[in-house]
């Protein structure tokens, strides 16, 4: 995880457990479960996402050419009195599922509870900036 001020970027990939390699069907199933859960409530600290949808293009990568399928969710978490925004892109490439998350605050206050959550547009811009590299690293 990379942290920038009170914002952080996280990229993970799932290709099976340990020495076992996931099949394409396993990846499709994992992707479907993640999508269903994220569309309902992507975080234990937040409600339903305020923005969700299918990804056709992210950064310089296109669906069908650089990845098989993808979705995006944006939501605001509330932990105590602190709030922060998070954008999450989940992509499936063959038997690998990549999750790219960007979260944090765009206007830090004097106290964490006074911060304003990073907005949807800022989260999308951050995800667009790193998506191509994340996809290339898996290929």
C-alpha cells in the first residue's frame, strides 16, 4: 500500500492460494462474488456505494483488449466521526482478479473528524493513472 498524506493506494491480485493456480472459472466466480458484495456494501464501515458501474475503459486499458471484465464502486466510509472516500476498480484478466483501491481525504482538517472525503472524480483519476501499470505487471 502506498500512502500519500491521508490518502492511500492499494493494488492486490488474486490468482489462487499458495501453489494452486486459479482456473478461469474460479476467477469468474471470485469476480462475481466481489461484484455482488461491493454493489451491496463494499465496506463494513459504509453503506451502499453512491457510484457503481461496469468499466469499459480505465486509463489506457480497454475491456476485451487488456482485461476481460471490470467494475467500479465509490463509497464513503464512516469510522467513528471520521469519514473518507474510496474508489475501487476490480478487473478480471483470464484467471487473475486485480483490485485497485484509492482512499482518503482531499481536504485534511485540523482533526481527522474534520476531514472531507476524497471525491469520486479524484478517486477515478488516481485509478486511471495506475491501471495500465497494474495490468501490465500481471501480464
